[in-house]
C-alpha cells in the first residue's frame, strides 16, 4: 500500500501579486543563463548538456533522459 502525503498551499495573495506586476513579466522554462559555460572548462555548456539529456545523442550513444518534457507530459492534464 502506498503512503500518501497531503500538502496544502495557500495562494490567496497570488492574484493580487500578479495584478501588481502587470503584463511586463514573462516566465521562461528551460536551461537559461547568459553565462552558459560550466566550470570544468569543457566545450559543452549547460544548454548543450540539457539538450543531450532531453533528446539523447546518437553519435555519443547516450539515451534521452528528459527532465523538462517528461514531467510536463506525464503530470499535466
């Protein structure tokens, strides 16, 4: 038997905050950043690695390991 955890989130002020912010704000989802390179100094940046994880690499023999599309596709209605 699976144990269930109940979670409650209070979003009472969310509409007020959204109205105060206006239409100037947007949400971006993905691997973002102006400084994309990793500390290791390799040729691949975070976005490049994210792309390989999402779709895999035939030449690198790496299977897809989705961390963006799969959760959205499986959890959204």
